[in-house]
């Protein structure tokens, strides 16, 4: 009886370990440059909304984001799909976030 329990625990443990692997290559829905620009612009939109009164922030953020989507020629659904793709591959998300931070610094330095 003990052997069966140990065998079952080993099987469950092996299944759990094999399900943790993420070897699937995820493709971005847009080219990387557009993704970085879009995410940077969304960051600016969220920051711009913060200067408004608390009761208006959500509306202003939504408005600014809509403008960003129009300028970048994407829909909110495209953006949500992009975020889902990035969240499914955290290494890719981290790499893109580093590029977004560099983009934000570049834009900030260009304004100075």
C-alpha cells in the first residue's frame, strides 16, 4: 500500500514539473519597434491622466489611451492581445520592458 502511495506521489510530482516548462516560442502581434513605441505611449497616457483630479483620472486615462491606439493604428483588443502574449512569456515581457524604458529615456532626453 505504501509503495502505491509513493508511486502516485512521484507521478503527480513529475506531471507538475513537466507542466511548469514553457518552451513555446511566443510571437508578438506587431513588430518589436511598434510594440515598444505603443507601450511607451501608453505609459505616457497613464502618466498624463495622473495630473487630473482623482474622480476624472479613469476617464482621462481611457481617453488618452484611445488617442494612443488611434495614433498607433491599433485597437484596444489588439493592445489587450499584446499584453496577454507578453504575460504568457515573462522573459519576453522583461526584454520588451527594458526596451520600453530605454525608449522612455530617449524621448525624455530629446525633450530636454
